[in-house]
């Protein structure tokens, strides 16, 4: 699957992933290969990216996620620097 995370000022992440967990407005959920098409609003929280043996975490300030045909796009209002 291909994941893209975009903020108003930059492209934060782009790459192939095996799973993505996002902070949905009704609770966190995971997107795996061949997930049904979805558009959801996101709350402040962690976007957890699984790619092979590695795990990357971004903390976002709300936004929107769209997943369709194994192409996932996260439009984040901002990313919290830790």
C-alpha cells in the first residue's frame, strides 16, 4: 500500500506500508491491504505506520484520511514535533 501524509506546509511522509492506524473521530482504526474505500475525519492523536519490521509514529492535529485502491492519503492540519 502507498501512504502519503500531507500538512498545509509540507509533505510529511510518502512510502510503502503494510498497515496504518489513525485516530478516527469515533476511535482509532487500522487500514490494511485491500481495505474498503473510506473517508473519515481524524482527531488529534497518533498515526502509527507499519512498514516491514519498522514502525513510525506521527502525532497529528486533526485532519482527514482517505483510503481507496490501496492508496492512503492523510491530510493533517499539523504535526506535533516531539
